[in-house]
C-alpha cells in the first residue's frame, strides 16, 4: 500500500553547484530541484492511493513528460509497486530522468537499488545525478554505502560532497565502528574542505553522530567543533558548529560555551 511520508529531511547548509561540471542543458531544463519542489499539502489516505495509482500509470507511458510527472509523485509518496518501474529509469539516457528516479528511490528504498545507485555515484558523468545519489544513499544505512559516501566526500564536486556529508550521519548511525569511520572523514572535511556549505554539513553530521561514538572520539569531536566555532573564516560554519555543540546537551560543553561568551570570545 502507498505510504505518505514527511518532506525530505535536509541539513541546514545550502546546496552549492560547480557550473563548469554540470551539464548546461540539464541546468536550463531543471528549473527546480525535486528536493525543493515537493508539495507539502497533506492528503488523505485515499488521495494518496489515487496519486500513486496515477503515478504508476504515468511511469508506464513512454513520453518524457508523463514519466517526469510519475517520478514527482514517487519523490513524495512511498509505494512498493513503483520499484519495478523506477529501477530501469536509472539507466535512462536523459540525466533528468536518472536524477528523478534516484530521488524517488531515496523516497522508496529497496535493496535492489543499492548496486545501481552505487554505480551511478562512482560513474555517472552528471553532477546533478551524483548529488541525488549522495542524498538517496542516506536512506540505505544498512547497505554498504559508508565507504562510497566517504570517497564522494573526499573527491567529488561541492554539491555531491555536501549531500555525502549529510548522508554519512545516517550511514554511520548503525554501529560504533561505522560511526567512527564516518566521523573521521567528517572531521577532516570540517577542517580542510574549501566549501563553507560542506564544512557546515560536516559539523551538522558530527553532531548527529556524537551519541554513536566512543568517549575518546566524542572528546575529539567536541574539540574540533569548538575550534571551528571560534576560528572558521565563514560565519555560517561557525554558527553551525555552535548549534551542533549546543544540541549535544552536554553540561560540560554548554559550560564551555558560556565561558567563551563571558570571556568575550563568543557573542
């Protein structure tokens, strides 16, 4: 049965694109990102079921416009019947279809999608598609997505790195060993990534991983966030580090922040 779900969860940082690496034709045709274009109107169960039935019919048609409309429906609703229709679109020649199918499979996770999604993350030439994969893999935390996301955070363009940083919080939340690996790369990216949005998302994800880490790594995380809160050249990154620290709700951390305020090092 179809299932309604809340809007996509996003981290606080804004997306940043490298226009030289993204197809101009795709950028012109894609006026809005599916992550930002979801209809937030709450529907009844019967309305959702009707929407999903329509989506299945549209995906079965051959016209580009019909498929795009069907994909938008499954970027918003969950229905296991859509999986056989979505998977072949990961191989579509049109990058917009591939990207939208990736988002839909993030909304409708299925183990059959893991291998083709990982292949797209590694091999697809289009940055929009890889960005979509980096987001969608956060909804597959039990699958072997940790190392591919770490590599994307190390080497891909800024928009992909941003979403890889966010998804690592989910991929690392399934065990202490995974959390430690994810935190290690996020700590490095927090320190060296050239894009403020990626550093911000790294801070956000580290805050989410804190409870999954052993105590020594927790202390390293706190020290790194404090340093960024005080020293990063970008105000949004400093603010994100502070929010991450405050949300830990650690008395010692909150006392440290208050001390810094009293010393005039923080406002």
